[in-house]
C-alpha cells in the first residue's frame, strides 16, 4: 500500500536503541492525517523508530553537536557522541526549534539527493533510484530522501530500512577483524623483543667470561717469562730438576693458552652467528612494526572513509582532501573496483586513470599514461611483473613518482591518498621514483 504524507508520530524508542524491523513496519502501517496534495514528511512527523537510524546515518557527529550547542542545550559541548545521539533522537520527535534545526540541516546536507528523488512519481521509481544510490555508495542522502518522500510504500520502507540496518553490521564486523589482526601483530612483536633481549644477555655473558680467562692466562704467562728472565740474569746455577719444572710449567701454560685461543675463536664464531640471527630477527621485527603501522593507518583511513560515506553525498560535499587536481594512474587491480577508486580519487580533488597492466589494454599505452600522470600507484598483489617494470623504468627516466600499494583493496588506496594529501605537496613535485620505493 502507499504511505500518505505525512505519517502520524509515534512514541520514540529509548535513546541510542535501534528499532526492530517489525516495529518500523507496524509504524509504517498506521494511517496518516490528510493534507492538501503530496508533500515531503518532516522529521517530527516520522515515527520515532526511524529517528535513531536517521540521526546516526544522515548527520555527522560534528553537525549534530553544532545544532545542539546552537539551541543552547545544557552540556551539549561536553557530552560524548553517544549521549548527544540519544538526546537528538528524543528531540527529533518534538515539533519545536530543535527538530526544525535538525530538519533544515538534513535538507541542506542532502539537497541534491532530495532534488533527484523528487522526480520519482511512484514507488517503483523510488526503488530504482535507491538501488542506483546503493551501487554508488551514496546511502545517507538517499535514505533521507526515501523516508520523507510522499510516494514511499510499506515494501519500500522494509527494503530500505533492512539494507541500512545490515550495512551497519557489516561495517562493524570489518573493523573488528582489523583490530584483531593488529593485536596479533602486537603480540608477535613483544615475543620477538623478548627473544632478542635474552640472546643479547647470553652474548654479554660469553664475552665477559672469555675476556676474563684470556686475561688470567696472559698474566700467568707473563709472570713465568719474567721469572725465567730473572733467573737467567742472575746466572746462578740451576739444577736440572728446576729447569724441568720450569719447562713443564711453560709448556702447560702454552697448551692452556692455545686451548683458550681456540675456545675464543669458537666463541667469536658463535657470537657472529648469534649476531646475524639477532639482526635478522630485528629486521623481521621492524617489518612487522611497519606492517602494524600500515594496517593501523589503513584501518583509520577506512574508518574515516566509512564515516564520510555515511555522512556525505558525492554531489554536494566538499572534497575529503586536496590533491590540487593531480592526475593519478592506477595500474593493475581488479576491474570491478575501479569505479569506487575513481570516485574516491575525485573526492580528493584528483583525476584517476586506469591501465589493467596489459590484460586487455595495450602495454604500449602504459608508458604514455605514466608520462601523463603526476603519480602512479599499483597494488603489489594484483599486477603483472612486466607492468611494474615499465612503471619503474619510465618513472625513473622522467623523474615521476610511483607508490607500491600493499593490496588492491579500497583501504590501501584510501590510505595512500590521505598520506599524499597530508604532506601538502604541489602537483608534479611529489617524491621521485628513487624516493618512492615504499609500500602502502
């Protein structure tokens, strides 16, 4: 059935709670009061069960805090994001200044989506526009436009609300997997550090013991030689028994010295082997630390990108960062991901070109595209060796930059864009190919 506009308000749910699908559909079936002609619904005219998902999906926490501070809500500047969210959900159901400010902020932020969805004349048109917005990952504006549209039906409410609800679960599951991997890397790093400390202590003990033994033997040998010289200088007659005793003592000392020298050489070889092993483990530890840092940066970049995804629309927002209109070339990767990569680059104020590395595109075009681009990026897990060799050779010959991405996912690409934009380098003056041998 078609939901008439606007629908009757129902009591709001508890602050911060997420309504069940049955509760939302029960509210959608309630009759609505008649108005002259179809008009868009206002937020206070919608059921309170929608307010939690609307506030959380269609507004950023910064915008929400600004609105609540503007209406002089006590404690709005100091409360946590969760507390502000709960208070905003309650305020949305009251027709007063606060809910009107929320309505204006939502309409202003999603003006482009509202204008696009206003062209729909039936529930089928709305569903088609919604599916297209989901494919473009433009969820927040489309969600607000559908819920407030006068031609929205019960089936469409079920479809839209269900997709937004499940998407929140998918985002949370992805973040938990990344955090679990980071903790595993931290545990491995701590274990390696403990192993290196034990080996260093053992090496110190071996060296100290060896030095003490060699010093004692040298001292004994020196005393024996000095005593012999003194005896010769005195020119006193020495019986054969004393000479034999001295000879045996000197021979014994020389034998012990040779033995200690051999032991010292073995200790030196052992020290060299343990030092080499320690250096290898230190390199592995540093590699794990770099990987941990890269994963942390990717998680942060993914979280910031997802937060921006749920709070902005592509047609109406300011760019995520400034790459000064730079031209980027993405070599390799997976074909179905390129539209998302290009959209992400555009939001950083950059133009993205693509070459599949010689699968379908001619390899001869790659050299020209590298020369045209200000910066070339390629995922090391999804690109041919020949394409990588061409990118490095051409970039070094003309002084252009390239970055080897750790993976072909959106997170690695987003982290690379954020790193380049943060350094605020002018177009064409980023690292040269000799300086760009890093993996994002």
